[in-house]
């Protein structure tokens, strides 16, 4: 005997169909057009990359005086893929020193706009200068870096500052460098302006003063300062502004040299690819 179908009101069928469509639409939006999410539950595009100061070291005046080469030593070996930033501040005895290519780790790139030197008439036979080098992706395994100098028969008040920075899931590239000579500053000295093209930079600041430095204003943090030379180095991570760093000085009004190097970081993460379902054209 043929069974008759149970009667279902058309209104109920319509409501059930709308509910199913609504549920599928919500699932579609939450899973990113039917695809899988990136690692960590995100959408596959990371937020602004965050940098970390791994380590740093500064050479002492006693290890550089009178010779033609300076060496800076780190507490531990450099890590592969990390960024290395090398700041130089000092003086020549008979002329402005010219820093040659550093040795240690891998090939170094010279900062195009941080070199400046002059004859210090206040101290007579003194030729102060600033300079810097960098590596965007270190080979790793280096514990020291040496820099040869020409242009003078000897070095004076010389310091090298080596800074290592890591950033997971990032791509590093050169942003900018600059210098500034301040003929006279007393209690506070403003550094050079860095015109950043990036919005997430690591910045190394270099100070070569007549008088000793005694502070650095926020957002910068002091890396190292040599009381014998007065040279000082500071840094900023995840920076979005190249406004001048403000150094504090002891003593009266006299000259100071500053230089800065900015390395920008961008995310190297790629958008997630759908693992199932139809792909968008």
C-alpha cells in the first residue's frame, strides 16, 4: 500500500531554507571565503613586525689608539639572518680617518650619508668624524668585527659600536642615514633628522662630542658611552619617527657631531591560501 507523504507547511520550509543560507554565509565569512586561516588563527597577514635587540658591544679607546685598525667584540656569536649595525666615532691624529670595509661575519655596506669629519681647531691636532656600516642578513658565527682606517697616521678617541637586531618573519632593508655638525650646544644637543620611508624602523644614533654625554631623551635608549672619549651610542626599536634624538651634555657650549642609521622592517608573511573549496579567480 502506497504511503502518503507527511504534510509540511510551506512557510516552515521557507524559514528552514533561510536559516540554512544564513548559517552557511556566516561560516563562509569566518573562514575567509572558504579557505583555512593562517598560523596562529590569523588571516595569514601578520601585524607590524617587532624587533629585538639581541646584543651589542663597544670597543674601548685603549684598543684603538695609535694604530690603524679597531676591533669590537660581542658577548656571543652573531645569529644567521640578523641585522648588524656598526657605528663609528673618533678622530684622526693627522687627518680625518677613512673607514675601510669591516671584516667579520659577511659583506658590509657603507652608510651613504653618515660620514662627516672636520679639523677641530679647539684641540689643535684633532680630526673628529662619524661613520657607519650595516649588514641586512648576517651569515652568523662572528664574535668580533675589525675596521681598518686610512687618511691619518694614527687614531684618537676612537670607538666602534656593534649592534645586533633580530625580527621574526621580517624582511630588513636600508631606510636612510644622515649626519649633523652642531657648532655649539650646551646642556642639550639635537641630532640629525632622519627622513624615514618606513614606519617600523630600528635606528642607531652616534654622538661624537667635545664634552661628555650624560643622557639621551626618550624614546631612545643608551647603548654605550665611553667616559674617556665622550662618544656615545643609542638606539630605538620599532620606530616610526626620524625626529632628532636629544642628547644631554656636560660642560659648556661647544661643538658636537651626530649621525644616524635607520633600517626598516616589513612583514615577510604571505596571505593564507585556501586549503579547500573553490578558489577566487
